[in-house]
C-alpha cells in the first residue's frame, strides 16, 4: 500500500491563515496607510470594542475582535495609520489590516519559506513580521518611512 506524504502542520496553519485572510471580504476601510478617522468604523464593522490611548506623538487604537484577537492600529493624531499589530487565538483579516499593501504581502510571502512559524517581509517601505501556531498568533506591519520620530519599534505590539 503506498504511503501518504506527511504534511507539515506549520505550513498548513500559515497557508490557512493567508488563504482565510485572502478569502474574507473586506469589512471596513481603515488600514495601513489609510486615514485615522476610519478606525472607529473598523471596530463597528468588525463587531469589536475599541479602546484608544495616547502615546506621545501617536495613538493606539486597540480593537477587541469577537474571536478574542486584539488588532491594534497605530496612527498619528489626525493623520494616517502607520502600523498595525495583532495578537490572539485567530489571525485577523490581513486583507483589511494591510489594505493597499496586502498584495505586496502576499507576493512576498509566496517567495519566502512560508511554512516556518516566523515570517518576516521587508519590501520597499513595508515591514511585516508574523508568528504563530494554532490559537496563538501575533504579528505587526509598519511603514518604515511613516514612523513618527522617536517611535520605538518594541512598542508596536
């Protein structure tokens, strides 16, 4: 009887997360590089609750999603979203979170070792770092050229 090839669980999880983010409808308009004013609409559209805090020159809008995942959008007051970060038991809709940068993310993810638990992409201005396994996902994406002066990358989580 022929043997079946074994599938690497990490590869399956990452492929499922990317496919899920790709196939989910775009639920709201705020995203990386978009105006801060859309953040509240994000929380309403996603059925989540939002808590905003000031951190010096920028704001952090934490959206608690129904899945238990927290999506954080970092923005300059009255400006645009320069970073997003997520943590929780499920991947957020990356098509929504990354907005116009989602295509660049997908293209770059295809050319890397996507079956590893850690994914790091650096293309032009975009940096995406993602980690995870079932029920424990985290990551962040930011625009290097849009980071406010003095921003500590360790705070984008």
